[in-house]
């Protein structure tokens, strides 16, 4: 096995173990044993468990960020909300292990690469869209950063809940999320619907 292949193997094994057991309950010995190598091989590639974990988290964060920002193609702000919510739930569905890793507690020594910092990155993307919408409606665009955090946080926490229950169906969850975000409690539709092209 080449060095690159070995590195990818260790990343796959580490990712699986971190998702299943968490950072603290996973050991270098366990990762090495599953890979059929000695502990020094893991240290050689990553400098230890912390280094391996950091690479796994960075990859997952980049994948999720790319999925969310790449999904924002609609023209209408409500459709953009739908697309962002779908992107997060798509990520949860296709990369369940990765999402479990991102939402677990990270090592105390790690100050970046947390789920909260990822949510902040996504909120920054949404902030620009909200700022334009606020300005066009006569609202103070300086409030857009706060509203972006609210919206992204709402979707992220709902995603954490949906990770385990998987009910109702994804499209229905998105419809209800956007219904609350778009109409607020006072103006909520009785039967929320999607306005964009995507229905599943």
C-alpha cells in the first residue's frame, strides 16, 4: 500500500471510529489495529489522534460547506432558504458518520473546526443574501448577521434532531422549517409548501 493509500485508509478507519464512539473513546491503538499497522504508522502520518481527528473534521466541514453554498442557486429568498435546508439534510443523509463527528464534542485543545464554527461560516454566506433582502424591504441591513445566525441555527438543530428520527420525510421537514422561518409564528401557513423546483 502506498503512503497516500495508507493515509486514506487511516482516515476512513478514524472517521468510522470517531462517528461510532466519539473522540475520547477512540484510541490510536484501536485505529492502528483496525488498519493492521503499528501505532508509529499512525503517528508518522498524523502526529497522533488529534492530527487524524483534525483532518477528518476539516474534510467533513468542507464537504458540508460546499454542499450548502453550492445549493444556493434560487433567485427568490424563500427558495434559497429551502435549498440551504435541503443541503444540510442531504448531507446528514449521505454523510451520517461525518455529521455525527461534527456535532459531537471536539477535543478541549481544539479551538477551531467545531460545529459551531461551521455554522458561523454558513451563516456568513446567508448574511449577504439576507442583507440585500432586508435593504429591499426597508429593514435595517445591519440586523442581517443576527438573523442569519438564527436561521442557520434553527436548521442545524433541526438537522441534529432529524439525524436520529428521520421522520417526517426530508421534504416535509424542509417545508415546515421554511414555513416557520418565512412566516414566523403569527403568519404561518396551515399547510406549508415548497415553492422551489425541488420537491424531495
